[in-house]
């Protein structure tokens, strides 16, 4: 079961992504290796969001939300 805190935090992060995907509090960074086409931003200390930015369309596609250990 997903905690209420995690759901609330997800909403906050989505709003920040809409305003500024590189807001320092999100710790957004480009991934390396097999995931080099993706970016990662922080949801909580344990969880991150992996996403793709389509700048020309002003679109952010969320690819995966999981713990740092689970995203591969």
C-alpha cells in the first residue's frame, strides 16, 4: 500500500516539475549507461522518478517511480 505521505509528495513534485524541472530541490540529473536517454528527479530520499523531457512539446513523460535500487 502506498503511504499518504508518498502520494502527497508525488503531487508536490509534479507541480515543481511543471514549473521548473531543474528546481534544485528535485535534484534532477541525466542518467548514464543504458538509461542515458532519461532523467531522474527525487521524490523522497528513498524514491525517485525517472522521466523523459520532450522540450519541443513542453512535455514530461514519467517512465518509472521506484526506489533507487529498483530502477534499472
